[in-house]
């Protein structure tokens, strides 16, 4: 067996896969930036309202959920940290959002990548969404229950923050 040929073929195949993934990720990231800059990402986050309402989260939770769903944990975490600083979420609500993102982060990007490598996109998308929704709903019932959703102008304990209008 010619190990140099085997190694060479493996390197060429790996290089092709890496190049294919790089092209897909670049196109996805440019598309996401366009969606974000145009304000479409916030509009798309409204699609998450039925889920957000069902698990007793504030409407604003749709933005980090949509961001993490389409882009990934890095961008979603940035949005979550900013909203947490603003007092948009209680600790329990934050836990529920993070559990959802832990299961379904970057689901669009991952589905495109793995389907280009031969995976079935419907099976991958269905499995991750199904498991993500089931786990999130179950945890939300335990952690959030009937807890009143926080609003952007409320602090962590429900006290309204005052803002100056200079």
C-alpha cells in the first residue's frame, strides 16, 4: 500500500471539504449581516413570538432566539448579554433562552453545511427543532411556569427603571 498516495488523496479530499464549508459559511455570514443591517432579522424574530409566548418569555426574547437560531451562539450570546444588562430577562428566563440556543444554535448554517456533505436536511432540521422545542418547553414549565414576563423598561425584580430625557 502506498501510504503517501493515501495521505495525499486524504489531504486533497479534506481540502475540498474545507473549501466548500468556507464558501457556505462566507455566504451565510454575508447574508446574516445584510439581514441584520436591514432590520429584517428583527422582523424574522417575530416568527418566534408563538414559542416565546408559550414558554412565558418576554417578547424581546425572540431577538436573541432568532439570532442564535440563524447565526449561532456567538452572535446570540452577544444579544443576550446586552439584553441581560438592560434587565430584560430574569435568571430563569435567561436559562430557558440559553437551553433553546444550546440545542438549535446555527441550525440553518449547520443544515446547509451537512446537507452539502450528503446529510438529509429535513431529518437534521426536524430532529434539532423537535428536540429543541421539547426540551425548551419542558424546562420552561419548570423554571418559568406562570412567571410574569419581564419588560425592557423593568429591572430584574420587576421595578421600573427611570430614564432621563435630556
